[in-house]
C-alpha cells in the first residue's frame, strides 16, 4: 500500500526544485501532520527552499494494543521492545522508507541533501533504514527511540553511510521508551564508529523547544 504524505515548504507555493529535503517519520498511532509545528518552528532560510515530507504509515493491528488497528511502521508485541521484534514488519518498512528517499532523489534532491528523521517508532525506522541506505544521506535525526534489529546493524549497514552524522535526543523522564534504550542505541552506534550528537532533556516521551532549537543548529551545519 502506497504511503500517504503531507508536504510543507516555507513558501506560498512550493518551488519546483528544493535545495534540501527532510523526511520525518511519526510514532505509533500518530500522524505525519503532528510534526507540522516542529517544521514551522525551524528556521532554515539560510539553506534555501527545504521540502518537508511527512508520511503517514499504513494502519496495522498492534499486538500490544489487543490487535487494535492504528498507524504504525511495524507491530509491537510488548514493552520490552527488543526481546521479540516484528522483523518482517520492520524490513517491509525499510523498503517503504527507502522508496520515500528515492522519490526525493528523482525530484532532484541529491541523497546527501536529504535528512531522514523520526520520533519513537519513527526514530527506530530512521536508524534502521538510514544506516542501510545505499547512498550517502545528509544526516539522521533520532528522537526518543531506540535501535531495532541491533544485532544485525554491523553486518547490514551500508558503507555509503558509514560517516553519516546522527542527531539523537531523548527525555530523561521517558517511561514509554526509556532513556536507557536511547543510551544503548547511542553507545552501539558510537562503538561502530558513527558520529553521534547526543542531547537529553528533562521531559517525558515528547519534544521540547530546546530540542527543536538544537536540531535547527545541527541542520544548518549539515546543510551548510
């Protein structure tokens, strides 16, 4: 099933060509439109026209929620997250996310000008799909999530993104995806040689303006 997307651009009419693109993946049961306030808060005018692509994951039954259907990138069997993972669902979504990146490239934005970002489940997909993408991306933004299929990362990551910069952020009071999971992801990636910019905040499973401000600075450097 083809993903639905919302597109934003800081102009009354989106330009025929964007100088950069940012694809933002939402969390479980959420929607791409949830990130419109974050995109509005970013000041990337120094970069030129930036296209924000906010996809909506397809609806699927979620085991953790008694089979209730909701927008999700993969199934969740329990809160332990990594003891039993929906590997088939994760790998299906890798292909969907790679297709989103491919579309941006077909529209004229080179891979190194595309940033892949995500929150919670979207964060997991950002790390999973981004590290495996066969062309160098501009950067990965991992917010309040974790690294899925961690044991296969070293073997499956693509050399093209061995030097991709990674922005990671997590809330110290996050009870949904504990900060320990985020730290584990950070340490795993660092041990594999990735350059990770780590940020933590006094918040729960959410975002804050300080995080958006620091993300803004990071994006300007990535696209500078």
